[in-house]
C-alpha cells in the first residue's frame, strides 16, 4: 500500500507515463555509452554523469530503474509497473507485469 493507492486509477496511469519516459531516456543514455565505449555499461551508474545526471527512479517505488545487460548487444530496462510488484522484467497487460524496454542488436 502506497501513496498511489489513495488516489485511484489516474495517478497510476500518470506514473506509468513517467516510467516510460524515464525508461526511454535511460535507453538513450545506454546507447550513447555504447557508441562511445564500444560496449554496454555494466550498470546504469556507469552512464552517470556523462549521459544522465542520476539513475532515474522508478515512480512506482522510488528505487532505481532496473537494468539487465544480456550479453554484448542486448539489454532490458524495467519499472515495476502498476501492480507495484517486481515481476523480474516480465511485461504484462495494462495493470499487471512490469513496464519493459528490451533492446536486441
């Protein structure tokens, strides 16, 4: 139970929009790092401060967005999403699962 529980559906929709924007911004930072260094960052901390001022927080729990490199050319970024449960980067529909961006090259 958190702040979002007190205000109904619309704050969750707003938080999901913010999460998506933060995920996209983080993916851009990861790509900029990759172009500069020829490899993926190990963690999102590696892109700070050159590409991001700070690792963006997940608007659903205030923790840093989750980042998982998968080999040399793939990674996923995720927010815990509307269900406010970390589903390990598994996307869901509407209110279930995580909000995920996967990049594979």
